[in-house]
């Protein structure tokens, strides 16, 4: 694509130049003639503009292609920066949402299946640091619809009435609290999208033993990592024809509990194999996405180079083509600051318009990148935070100011004698 764009651009330029006669090519390109602009027909606005403002408006509309290219370059710069910061936030925040808003338990205990359900219950009762606990079966099953299959974790709590202490199920549309109902299941959002399921549909599950069952979906809950299906023990029994076997226990600890000491105490009991704290799982997930920082830096660096190259080159061409005009206004008494303002004000206006358009393009690009980058087991935060717009705008303004500073230095060096040189 890049080679094609460059090749077509060079071809069009060559064809246009080769059509000209030699005598025309030997002469400097004459500046475009000034024309009346539409604002001049609105006297209430035009008459209130200063002389420099009127000149700026006319020059912008006199070089329409250059103006459009500058706006597009700045727009692309702003959109890329917004996308970079938005992508970082979209991925980083799923850990907070999953492990603070959805998973609200403190720890997940792996129990020794050689002990009975009652023995595990008594062992948890005897540990004074445990405030609330709930045993559950947490196992891998396969969900399918047509040719589409997904690996799913099925969660069957022994006491559904305690479930809200450990996992907060929220409706994807209304954000209302959901409850596990008898005779139906609750599935997570990304799973419903992948299998094209809605509340009221049925989902087919196949467990590790090859037993297959169908369940009615009562609701779809918010979730950001992995796929889950939640159901009561009776629903599980009616579907698979066998009782659920608890292999984990969710625990909430009392305040000021020493987590390391509690973990050692728990593992000392033969009834338990191990303990995973929710905070450890969250940190592990965040560490796995730390490499995205380099992606964000790369996007911002590329966006900055795009803005600097586009703004500097177009403005430099503008200065070169209008060298005698610039020298003339200096002869007429313009100070260096006024001369720079005479030329560079066009850059500022183009940058502002480009930034505003970049907000819209950045929003679209961010949504596209997030949707494309998602894998099957993860749902990114698809909302674009306000500070991505702010940082994108401020950094683009910064790049514009750097370019204008470099051009101001060049404008100061323009020789006033140039205005006396005839084109002939």
C-alpha cells in the first residue's frame, strides 16, 4: 500500500510537470492569485476581523490542498495518540473490573477431594480468620453452538444464597444485580457474543466425562476475563444426572487478617491443597499486559513524527513559495513576531481543526483496535476515557508549537533584499 501510494503520487506529479513547456518550467512558480472568500459576504463577521486575520483566512483558502493536508496530518496524529492512551486504559482497567467489581471474594481455596463435604465444612468453620465461606464445584466444560465451541468454567455453589458475597453478577444492559435461579443458568457476556446467545436461549454443555446437557439461559452477566456459567446444585443435577462435587471454596477473611500467616495455617490442614488470593491473580494479569506500554509509546512516537513531518514540510514549502512576499512585508515594517504570526497563524488554525476532527477519528479508531485486539477469553473495556482526548490534544499542540518555533527561527533569517529581486 505504501509503495502504491508513493508511486501513484510521483506518477501524477511527473505527468503534470511534463505537460508544461520548457520556458514555463525555467521560471519560478508564480503564487496563486488571491480571491474573495465566502466570509466576505458576511459583513457582520468580516468587518470585525483584523487585517492579519483577513489575510490568514484568504491564504488558507488560497492554498486549499496544503490546508487539507495539514488538517489530515494533525487529525491522524491526534487520533493515534488518543488510540494509544485509550487502548492502554481499555486493557489495564479490565483487571480492576474483573477482580474488584465481578470477583469480590478474598481467596479461592483448593480442597482435598478425599475428604467429605461435611469435613471440609467443619474445617472451614474451625478457622477463626474466615468470615464467610462457600464451597463450590469449579470445573472446565465445553459449550457449543453449531460448529462454534468454547472452553467454559462452570461454577456450582453449594449455597447459592451466599453467592453474592463472592461474585457480583450484573446485567449487561441495566447493571442490576442478578441471582442464580433454579432451572436456569447465568452466562457471561463474551461467551454470549461468541456463541450468539441471548437470555431465553439454551446452551449446550459437555463435561470432562463426555456427559452432555442443555440449560436455559436466564440472564447474561458482565465479565471481562474467561468464560463462566453459573447454576444451582439442583439445576446441575437435573441437567447432568449427577450431583456436583465441590472442589474449591470461596472465602472472605476478617479485617486485619495477616494473609501470609493465614495461608500457611490453611495449608497446614490436610483438607486443603492451596490458596490463591484474588489480589495475586490481579497482579499476575496486570504483569501479563505490561508489554502494552511499549505499544503505546510506539503509537505516540509515530504520531509525533507524523505531526512534525507534515507540519514542518508543508509550512516550509509555504515559506519557500512565498519568500518574496515575506521579504516584502518585512520591508514594509513587520517585526519578526508579526511576520511569524502572518505565516504561522495558518498552522495554528489548521492544528485546531485537525485536533477537533482527530477526536472523532480517534474514537472510531480506538473502538476498531479494541474490537480487533480482543481474544476469545477477554473482553476489553470499550469506553474511551476523557483524559485520552486531553493528552492527545495537548501533545499535538506541543508538536505544533515545536514546529512553529523552528519555522520562526527560519523566518527571522529571511533577507529583505529578496523583495527587490524580479522574477525575470
